[in-house]
C-alpha cells in the first residue's frame, strides 16, 4: 500500500523533483527504496529520525 501511495504522489511531480517519505521500520523500509529505484527514481537519502526513517527520492525521467 505504501508503494501505491508514493507512486501516486510522484505522478504529481515533475522530473527532478524530490519527495520526502516517512517510513516505519519493517517491510516498507526494506522494499520501498529498491522498488522506487526500479521505477527510475534516485534515492537521495535514507536517515533515521526519532523512531522512523525519512527517505528522500528524486523523480526520474521514466
């Protein structure tokens, strides 16, 4: 479900725009960065922040 929500949010952005995503530890944290890279996005950063993780991705041209 997280992947679908992120994909919908990315559709509203232009190529090169960045999106911040807050993730709880677990499956989304393990799978989302890889899945987004497969979709043509670039993982800019993945940092822990007060019990969660903040993933910053940049929308690719694909």
